[in-house]
């Protein structure tokens, strides 16, 4: 660890921050180009993937270190800051308007991830490193709500760098492959709905609600609001970290876990107050920026040389995802739910806010906000469900 850090070209924390910020900024600016080739590349390989792999390559070739005080600082303070701002955009009332079938399918997908992880770990534990359960915990965070929750769980259980690399491979390879399958199935949704005797009026009703969801207009970001967002985000996060340090800790319920659990609850609570208006001035966008910066530090802590452990992890991920998919389709059959609800329910878990709107828009172009709402729902329940999955995975690892 120390040798890798000392041999890096950039070792100063400020220099690392500047490099990672420039790297991520360049990716996002490039993704905005109107060139059709560039647009096609970023359609299949969104900025989220580059946030992991470019820093990972940088560490592998010796530009950045795999350990730095900067990474610890960002994990401790930037993560709760970003998550708090993201959760301000939560609209619980609008989510409930999706109807019981959509929420039941989403929660079924969550259950599939929670129980699928420990089951898959039990099957492949003999072929995996001793601390593989910590990788399961991190991947559970990603597969119940997206990258912010993955970051939270990685921090809470202190996922080793040697396990981090193959887990990122599994997350991108298996997760994105399933997203591709869902996009492919979108062309057969009418046939599926007819076979499943699904009531498509539910989707039509949601379509009518889109006007209400889209009515909210964003406002220009002013200096007072920008400083207000920073002050609120960092102020609340700092106090929560201080409180979390005073709470009892275990291998799963660490200071980092307590911080994320508390900050998630506060984010939802604040979404019912006037503080939510900060989101109209770009609060959640600043939150996303913080999370992407955090993800670059996770990529920088990984090394492509550790991917030798990936095959066993990949097979574990496939079995895990299969359990999630089987439960979803089984519940959809019982409820006579349309394929659209399976897609957004699954991606609200597996992909979170980054990919759920994309998949939703492929199925029904006007319903991207529904996917976003599912992703936000994943952010709300994701940390708590992933902590449960982490505890189950640790139990499995202990018994094996």
C-alpha cells in the first residue's frame, strides 16, 4: 500500500484533488459534445463508468496513489454532504402516486438483492478471498440505489482495495449487461403485457401525472443560494459525523454507517420542509458532483492488477442478479404487472438515479421521471437494506 503511494507521480492531496477534478470535468464536458459518435459512446459507457476506470488506470500506471489522506477526507465529509443534497429532491407523495404494483415490484427487487448477495456468497465463498463479504456489502449498496449507496457501504465496512477492483468490474459488467437486456426487452413489452394479462391503464395513469411532476421549474443559482447550499450541506454533515462518532460500532455499524443512516433519514425529513427549495437552485446537482468526485477516489484506490480475482466475483454477481430477476418476474406474474414496472423497479435498485430514467425513457419516452423517482426511492431505502445485506453476508462468511 505505502510503496504504491510513495511511487505515484502525484502525491500531494491538493494535486490529487486537482487531477481527479480535471479528469471528471473533462469527461462530462466531452459527454456534452453533439458529435454522434461521441454521443453513442457515452450512451453505452456513461460518465459513471469513466469515474471508476480512468482513476483506476491512473493508479495502475503510477499517476495517482492508492492511498491518500484526501480519500479519507472525501469519504468522511463529502459523501454525507452529497447524499444529503441528493435526498432533498425526494418527493414521497409523488412516489406513492405510482401505485402499489410499482412499489411492490421495486421492493421485491430490493428483497432479491438483500437475500441474493448472501446466497451467492455462500455458493462461491470457497473461491473468494476471506473478506469477500465486504465486497458483497459494497455491491449491495450499488444494487439498491446506485453509486452513492455503494460509496456509503464501502466506507462503512472498509472494503479492502484488493476486493474493490473486482467488485467495480462486477458492478459495471454484470449491472450494465442487465441494463442492456432490459433495453432489448423494451421492444417486446406489448407481447409480454398481453401474455401476462397486465393492466396497462396503470402506466397510462402515470403518464397523466407527468405534467404535475414536470411542473417544477429550476431557478438560476445565485451566490446566496450557492453558499446556503454549501453551508447547509457541510454544516449538517459535520454535526452528524460528530454524533456518529459517539455511537456504539460493530464491523457493519461503524461510524461511517451511522453517519449515512442518520444523514439519509435527515435528507428525507428535510425534503418535507422549506429546505427542499434549495434543490430548485441546483442542490441535487451539487450533490451529484460531490458523489462523482467521491467515486473517482474509489477508482483511484483500486488497481487493475487485482482483477485476477474477478472471475469468481463475476460468477457470484451473475447468480446474485439472477435471484433478483427471478423474484421480480415471479411477482410481476402474480400481480399481472406490465413489463415497464419490472424495468423501472429493477433499475431503481440495480442502477439507481443514473440509469433508471434512461431505461424508463426507452420503454415510455415521456416517463423518464418515473425512473428517476424509482432511483430516488432506491437512495432512500438503499442504505438500510444494504446494511441488512452486509450483516447477512458477514454471517455467511463467519459460518463458512
